[in-house]
C-alpha cells in the first residue's frame, strides 16, 4: 500500500490533538539559536510556561524516554541519552508535521510490523518507540541495514552529489546491492527477468548474512 504524506494531514492532526489532550505535548517558542547555545538539545524550557499555539512549535513531553532498543541485526542498541530524553518537536512552527510523528502514525495505520531501513535512521528510533508506547500502539520490530558510503564515509545522497541510479535495466544494481549485503550469489541472474530475480532474492534472503557496517 502506498501512502502519500500530503493526504495524511487529518490523521497527523488527530494524533497531535490526542497527545495534547493527554498532556503529552506543549507549545514552545524557543529560537533555534537558543537551542544551539544549549549545545543542540532542548532543555524543556517551555514545559510549564503554557504558551499558546501562536508562532510556536509543538514538543512531545518526554516523560518515559526509551534508552535502548533491540535491532534484529545489531542486537541491543543504546541510545544517546540526551537525544532519548529530549522533548522533541512533533509539529513545527512553520506548520509542518515532524518526521517522527508522521512516520509513526503512518506505519501504525498501515499495520507495519517490521521496519527495514538504513542505519542512518537508527538514532531517531527511540523517539519513535516512545511515541508508539504513549499512543498505546504495538511497537514494530526494527532492522537497520548498513549504508553504501562514498570514499569520505558519507552516505550516497543527492546532498553529497552521488550519481543517480542508472536508468534502464535495474538488475545489475539489484545484484550489486545483494552482494553488498552479503546475500547468497544468484549466479544466473542475467538469465532471469526482474521479477524472477527479486523472487529468488527474497527466497534466499538471509538476515544473518548481513553484517553491520561498523563491525
Ligand atoms: Zn521552548
């Protein structure tokens, strides 16, 4: 199922209203430069100031921080404590819903039970888990796969001017990606259609074969 976040505003707004009713959020008018002066993490300054919504962001009131979680590939991952304890933003001052709120509301709505994504998204996971817990929703299983990095150790992205994936036949890229993840070699992949290659890859998929990028 494909969900477009632009069509999900009603669901995000409901989630935001529910958190507000539960006393699990508050308005914050602190500037970015103030938070930079604090060293990058927010100190809960506006928790008790009862600001209204005018020109304010909404922060999640973090009463039950999640300090670690189990990743199916990496095992127990310990969170940065400041990050885990921070009252993070769930609705931005400019009106945009924050990624952590949107992704939890969408994944829960779709009944996602296992989340497989890149290791660059390990950090915010504890924030997302604490949202699941406060909503009373079932926390999914997590797998964070290693990223392909460039020679400077940065992930391949538009920001880093990484070349786009080649247009046309996607099979060589899929074959290379499977090799990067140490999956069993599909020697005859050139003789397979795209769908056949994908279904063979799914059948022979081994999470145990994937090694964390850092090890
Ligand atoms: Zn504030």
